[in-house]
């Protein structure tokens, strides 16, 4: 499939690289918040649902891993490659589907009754939509960067290495 092939881009798209870097910082902040138990709504999607320490630690190292994944995407774009961005988009959509599954099928009434708290799923859905908007934004930037790089490939003159390879091929046919 063309979607999984390694692609090089001539000029890294600044908006894409900055978006990936800010995404990485966001997930590092999520990791930090979960390690230290800071129940900040934008960093804790299910901030008003009781959780065990082991759950927070699991979320912390997984969000740290996703932050590193986004940082790898940022570094990849800076090296004029788009391959990592493809996988970020795929895993981002999987994360959104997972959050939607939790929002739809978790019995939050149980938590309300068990812990005598009021839980609004509006916050959960709004944060899920925020993650979806980010993934769609990265997808949009990926597609536009890919199109721009394809347009530049058509009008770019051959590189010096391509010229020397062609000259080498011409020379070797006379041997």
C-alpha cells in the first residue's frame, strides 16, 4: 500500500511539525499529571471518576510513550519524512475510538452511587472531541504536506546525486 511506504518531503511543513511537538508536550503533561495525581480536567479526561494509583501509573507511562511517539513524528518531519505521521494518525483514531467506547459503555451511574458524586459525561465527550479534532488537524496537515511535496517533486530539477548516478550508468555501459 502507498500509505505505508516511506516518504521523503523536500521541505518540512512547519505547521505540521509544530502541531506534533505541541501534541508531544500535551501528552508529557498528561503523564506528569497522572504520576503526581493532579486531577486537572484537560489532562485527566475522566478527572471526576475515582481511580486507583496503579491505573494512573499505567496511564502515565502510556501517555509518556504516546508523547515520545509524537516527538518522533516531530523529529521525522524535521528530517523531511512523513512515515511516522501516518502511524500517529492511525493510532490517534484508535485512541478516539477507545475513548468513545468508554464514554458509551461505562456505567458512570455506578460511580455516582458508589462514591456519592455527580458525573457529567459532557466533559468526557468534549475532551474526546478535542482529541478527535487534534487527530483530524494532523491528518489535514499530513495530506497538505504530502500534496505540496508531490507538487514540488514535479518541478524540482534532478539532484546532484541523481545526475552523478545517471552519469555513472552511462559510463558503465561502455565497459
